[in-house]
């Protein structure tokens, strides 16, 4: 069975920023970890290209929505290799195959009796030619964009009978307490459901930028229904001549942030029930990256721009920082200062030094060869069960806790060097056996943490494992004592300190 993980599909009305990169990085870390377990993985990301905001943004630029979509989708897609993201497909909701499948699923929802015709009533701006949601209306009942008075108007709409799923959604939440995590988000979704579900518009009459409703060509589907279905439609055409749906559906993890909780945790399961499709296993809601709390500065600007950070420090440093600094699932502040501090203290010092001193001593004292099969038993005890513990964190999408579990061992290995003082052993002819054991244990510990760190720091870990002559990456290989170290070869610094800016 495939491990299927998704990110939200991002709106193309603007260019990608650090927040989008964050979710994509997290999904990639999970995808890589599951590949290490030997699982078949399908990792999906992409762009959400229909709807009002995209049409409006294009209009403001004086171009067609499709042009804007093409321009920004290309930017989102180009960011992926920079982040070292290993997605298996990039879906665009303007793909013809997506549109066709949206139409067929939603026609089934209608055939099943969950769609009816009605009238949507709301506040309308004649200049925008559009309805404004209540929470976006300026005081005095004004359009927030044009500052003209809004009028009460009606639009013919087809409605989705969300209210019909009240009980089934309540039982879903009662039976599957891990459907939405963290717990606070589960509670938030459940209390929304308990407050009483109302039917929602499924189509738009006035808008043309969307997927056409097959049974009424004067309507397009409301963008959220078109968008949510990407998770399902992609599987039918991601591989030419192959339909991956049966082998891949349902998703194991949808990663989202709290802004789109209601759509994923309420509308989406109801829609799937209406279409008689299986529900996802887990929806994990991570927090928001906050950029306030720090004065705007040139270097802050760098940290906010993922591309600039990657150019200067590499993708690994960004991936590590985001998952280390902000407990995954909570909101957290990111800043240039905190980034530089962690880069230096943890990547350059903790891991970088551990790697360079281990490889340095093996090269210096033993010509790059690990010559003992005996490993320190107390160190082995401290590593026992580590891959399983990390995997257990991943099962709950606890990416920061998983990383912390590994990092404690990185620090432990540095202490081990201080305790064992291999440079002293090297100078004592009758302690050569001890030196062999210490170097072998150190190299084995380094190899183990490096395999476990690979999902977070793929490029650096591959370099390091190549230097250890031990390229194997599976979770089983992460076990302390699994061995496999060949001839160790020197490498330059993994996280050069020169990359850290001076004080500009
Ligand atoms: N198109 C919809 C999603 C449809 S999914 C069927 C959408 N797009 S979006 O471009 O606004 O992306 C929102 C998502 O981007 C968030 O849920 C989150 O994954 C990510 N983030 C955007 N800003 C973020 C932060 N500041 N912090 C963390 N994540 C952020 O909503």
C-alpha cells in the first residue's frame, strides 16, 4: 500500500513565499522518511488556479487569468528543486484531466442526491462584479477595494447539502480521534460541526474562471470544491497510461495550516462521503510562521525569501531551521538572528564538527579504515531503539520531536569524544585497541544519526554517508551496529561558517 502525502495546492495570485516552502519541506521530510521504511510513497503538491482571487489579480494586471496562472505556477514549480523537494507529481487545477474528473465526481455527488438548486444571497459590489464575504466588508457596508456601497443581491446557485452529513461527521470524529491533529485543531473542527452545519454554495453563476458545471453550462464550480478534489484527480493522470487511484487512495496525510482547516476537516470528508469515496487517514495542521517581532532589515528580508536563504546557506539549512525552530504543529516566530544562531551552533558546530573530527581522526590515526568490530556497549545502549522512536514520531507527524530525538544523539557523540579523548589514546601504544573501539563506535554513531537525519538534511547527509563509504539509507540501516562503513574519505566542511553573514 502506498504512503500518500499531500500539501495544499497554492494559489497562483501571488508568488511563493516562506510559508508555502514550509509546508512543502515538511511534506518532503515525511515522504523521504517513509521511503526509508521501504514504503511506496506518493507525494503530491501543486497549484490552485481557479476562482475569484486569481481572476481579480489577473484583471488588476490587465492579463488573462490563464496567463497569470502560467506565470506563477511556473514559480511554484521552480521552487521545488531548490527546496530539494521530491514530489512525485505537480498538479495544476487547469489541467484538462483534472477538470474532467472534477466534473465526473461532482456529477456523481449530484446523482447521489446531495445537490439542489437555490439562490445565494449576499452583499454585492458592482465594481468588483462580485459578492463580498461578511467578514471582508468595511464599516459602513463598503467594498474594501472600491469603497463603494454594497447592495444586497442574489445569485442562482447549486448548493451542496452539507447539512445532510451532520451526524456522519460527528460519528467520524467520535470514532477517529486521530483524524485531525493536533488536538486543539480536532476540537476546533468538531465544535464547528456541532454548532450545526449549513448547506454551502457549490457553484458560481457570475464567475467564468473555473471548471464548468456539466449539467448547467452557465455555472462554474466554486473554487474550493475544484481545489479539494485535486488530491483525488491527480492519481488518475499523474503517470501516463496508468491510473494510480486504486493503489494509492486514500491519502495518509494531508498537511495544511490552520487557515484552511474548515475546508479540509469538514467540507472535504462530507464531499468524499457524498461521492462514496474513502476518507483520508490524517489531516495534520501545522502552525503559522510569524515574521513579526523583528525590525524590518535587509537581512530579515533575506530570511523571508526562501530562495535567498537557499542561495546563501543551502536548502538543508533552511529545511533544518524551520523544523527545528518552530515545534511542528504550533505557531512560531522565525528571524534572521535565530537562523544564524542555529546554523552556527547546531549545523556548523554540533553536526559539522562531529563529522569533521570523526573523519579527521580516522584518517589521521587509521588511514581511513575502521579496524574494530567491537562497539562501546554503553553507547550502543543509548542508541538502542532510536530508529523506532524516530519512526513513532513520524507516525504522528511530530517532525520537531523526531529531530530532537536524533539531535540528542548528535550531542551525545560529541560528549563521547570529549570523554574518551581519542587523541590521548593515540599517543599511548598500549591503548591502540581502545582507540580502535572508540573510533569504530564514534563512526558507527555518526553513521546512524546521519541516516536518520537524511530526510531533514538530504544533501549534507548524502555527502557525509559517501565520505563514510556507507551510502545505505534505509531505516534498518539506521540501527547502531548495522555497520557497513567502508574506507573513510576526507570532505570539506558540511556547513561552512563563511556562509554566515558578518553583520549586514
Ligand atoms: N489554494 C488554497 C488551498 C487549497 S488546498 C485544496 C490556499 N492556498 S494558499 O496559497 O493560500 O496556501 C495556504 C497554505 O500555505 C497554508 O495552509 C499553509 O500550508 C501555507 N502557508 C501560507 N502561509 C503560511 C505561513 N505564514 N506559515 C505557515 N504556513 C503557511 O489556501
